[in-house]
C-alpha cells in the first residue's frame, strides 16, 4: 500500500506530541520530588519506600502490556493509557498523605508502562512506513519535553508555585493534546490467527539488549528522581539552581537522541553503546568526586549523553525480532529495562538512608561500566 508524504508527516507530528506530553508529565513529577518530600516530611529512606510504588505498579502491567497491545492494537492502548496517566498525575499533585501519594504512584507506574509499550509500537509501525530509522527522534521529543518540564519546574520552585497548581496546569494541557491527536494514531492490522502468550519471557537473544537497557535506565531513573535532591543536599545549590543539574542532563539527552539515528549509520550500534557506558561512568564519577555546582552539572551533562541512545536503539533492535511481534518484543526487553528505570530511585533512597547520596551515585557508576562490558561482548543480534 502506497502512503503519501502528507499522511506520514501528519502521523509523525501527532505521535511526536504523544511522546512529548508523556515525557512532560513524567519530568514535571520528577522536578517537584524535593518539594513533595518536604511537604510530607519524608526522609531519604521514606521517600525511597514511597517511590517503590511506581515499579510495583509497572511490574503488575509488565506481563500483559505487550500482549494487550498486540491483541487490541496500540492505538486503543495509547488513548486509554494517556488519559489515565494524565488524571493520575493530577492526583499526585493533590496528594495530602503518604498513602495517597503511594497509591497514585502505583497507578502512575501502571499507566506509564502501558503507555510506554503502546506509543513505542506506534513509532515503530510508522518507522516501517518510512522505511528508515526514525525511532530515536521520537525519544528525542520525550527528552525535549523533559528539558522543558525541568526548566518550568525550576522556575516554579524559584517562585514557590504550589505543586498542585503546577500539576493541574500540565495535566489540562497534556490531556487536551492527547485527545486532539488521538484520531491520527495508526491502526494496525491485527492477526487473529496468531495466539500470543499472556506472560512474555524474554528470549535468550534479548538478554544482552535487556542488560544494556537495564543499566541505562537505572541511571536514567536515578537522575530523574534524585538529581534535584543531590544538588540540594550534596552540592548545596541555591534554591534557584537546584534543578540545573537535571536540566543539563535533559539537554544532553535531547541533543544526542536527535542525532542517534545518524550516528548508528555512521559508526554502528556496538561502538555507540560502548561510548554510552564511558560517558555514563565518567559523568557519575565527576559528580561524586567534585560535588560543586559547575563540575556536578558537567557530570550530569555527560550522564545524559551516556544514557540517551541506549533505549531507542535497544527497542529498535528488539522490534526486528523474527520470533515475536513488535509489541511483545518491545515488552520483553522493556521488562528488563523498565525494572532498572523504576527500581533505581527507591534503591538510591535506601542506600542514601543507610550511607549517603554520594555513595549511591558512586554505586551507579558501576552500571555505566557494566554497559561497556556488555556492549563489548554483545553478538550481532539484528
């Protein structure tokens, strides 16, 4: 079937907007974690325990995210998950007790995981129509959203803007965008004759990709949730500069993701992943051993450069599987990677409570080294 350029462009813009506001919501939550921690008088250990609700919620949906997307189509899942995600985000902003926050984070993790699998499936379906790699540009939009949300969050923190008002504004804009763009989502041709297992266990071929995703995303998740706290308590940044490290992290993520497709063609998958590990490790070590505003900010800039290419490249490689359909293949690798993204923050909290935040960030640097080792031993899987 021949598809004209206007059709492709219209779909690409709308799917990009889904990625953008999905990222904007998540990063808006991350930018206000220090304020929420202060409002509820939570210690690092208590905050880590509360943050654990997100991975639990995500784990509940992991076994059937790919199955459901493959069964009813990513379009329906994206529409449902994005709507729920917006309302739950609003609930986080209005949480007055630890239990309210924990419940909202549980549901936030569940809806976010469903959204992640379904919207990436949409992007990869469109990539097939383009007949060239475009997946990283969508993840770039997610990162741009994170940068914008971090900057807005920093501004609101400096102005002492209420978390509830902040989240109400973002939820209203995001939900309106989701609803307006939903009619442009692609409709896949579902094969009824294919029976998919409800529980999808990652195939052996996916483990190398999964480990890379896990290590990248555990560092990424830690930066999302703890960089602001680190700059506040370790770097001792002034209130107006608490979010600067996170902003630097998101800038580098956005820039690198927009050139990842081109870099893949130029130097290859393996070399890119090795450099990912190098930048992640060096950046985290710089942040730990030089906990001052400028070097710590440069450190998080390097971490952003390191973790940004891994996820889109791993998802793209997994989607080329000849064994599983794209939604199930993505879910299989994401099952490993998302564990890293979502258990990273609570683990950081537990380690910080037992030792210090600096020790937590030092331990993270070992995951950067693991990316290098895994990439060097990775057999060609595409």
